[in-house]
């Protein structure tokens, strides 16, 4: 009996692989046209959003896709959130395509290595095909036959998000605000730069794909985005101190320490803010917390600049 079940499993895997091979040859389009006819989905690879041209009668309308990668991974197609996933690997596949590849085409080999590291090539290839099918079925089951299955396309051994899709990725938007803020800051437009930085902070609801901290392919992207987030918080804290908004500066500093408890420059800002607010005891408390934390985490004492600040506070001097 067990051998018959094993034979059936092999047969099902082969059938799925064969079916997906057919899908790959048509780019995932169930309504593939004969040679010589072009399709609205043929132009794959561009990340530009297509113009709002009404679909031709009989053609499926390709939906919009919103992916939130900062914090818990969430996906919305035509503003409707996907709640039920057919498989975790299907979800991981979409995470990679939008989170690590910005929706651009990713080669089959790269996807196989990222999602099934160390797995035999033929097995990983079949696994990828099954994941693609599960992802398309997930989109269809959540949003019906409205073109959702055309979100994921296949072209020349590459998978990606259909270039016709209006794609929004919060991590990319976060970086857009970061770059815009730096550009405005260089032009001396501080108020406009701060507005961009504030918008970036609002988007940062958590670290990049925080549910996948042990996935190797997420590590560099996560740390890169976190570094930018901490840099933005530092800029906002400094700007608040310049405006004598010490309460606001304290909030930004505490956010930094929530991500990196060993930032001595941040403890320096906190001590300065509390001193200028007339709360010398709180400033000294932050120094003591810094000293305790640094010794525990790094087995060293605070730097000389921080010690000098503490000595001033202890003598009752203004800082």
C-alpha cells in the first residue's frame, strides 16, 4: 500500500511540474495567444507603473499590489489583504520578489538557492514550480478571476511581478523619503527635509521582514534599512534640540535605544536634554544606565566625552 501511495505522489509531482512548465512557456497567461500576436503582459521587467488605460473588452484587468515589508509582512491586492496562504513557501516566494528584488525579474536559479539552499537542483526546481502555482492560486482564491494570477510572470527562466502592476513597497517608499530628505538637506531646505524624514519614520513599523530573521537573504537588506532608520532618528533628534524641543528629541533618542542600546551619542543627547529641562537627576540616571549597559554588552566603560559630561552634571554645571 505504501509503495502505491509513493508512486501516486511521484505522479502528482510530475503532473504539477508539467503543468507549470506549460505555464512558464506562456508566461503564466492562461489565455496565451498564438505566435505572432502580442499581449499586454509581454513587456516584463520594467518597474514603471503603466498608464491607466482601460482594458480591452475580454481582457483581464491586472490588479494593484501593495507589499508591506517593514514589520510584519502584509500583502494587499486591490486594497484587499491576503489573509489565507496556500503554502508558506508561496508566501516566501512573494516576499523575495517584492522585498529583496523590488518586483524585478529574478532568475530561477537564484530563487531556488534562496528558498531551498543546499537542495538538489531538480527537487528545488519542482519545489519552485509548486510554490509559484500555490501563489497564483492564493491570489485567485482571495480575489477571484480578475487577473490576480497574472501578478507573477515567467520570462526566459526568470520569475517576477508583472510590470503592468501598480506596485507599492513600503521599504522602497521609506528609502525614497530618506533620499529626498538628504537631497533637501544639502540644499539647505531643513523644514522640507524634516518632513521627508518624518514620513520615513512613520513608514518604519518594524525591521525588514521581522518574522524572517533567520533567512540569510533578508539579513543585509534588514541591516541596511535599520541603519538608515537610525540615521534618520539621529537627524530628527538633533533638529529637535536645535529648536529647543527637548521632549521631541527624547522621543527620537528612545526609539534609537530601542534598536541599539549601546549608542553613547544618544545617551549624550538624552543627558543634555534633561539637563536643559532642569532635570539634572534624570540626566545622571541616563548616564548610570549607559555605564551599566555598556559594561554589560561591550565590557568597557563609557567614552571620555560622556564621562566629562557626567562630571559637569555632578558639579551642577549647565550643559
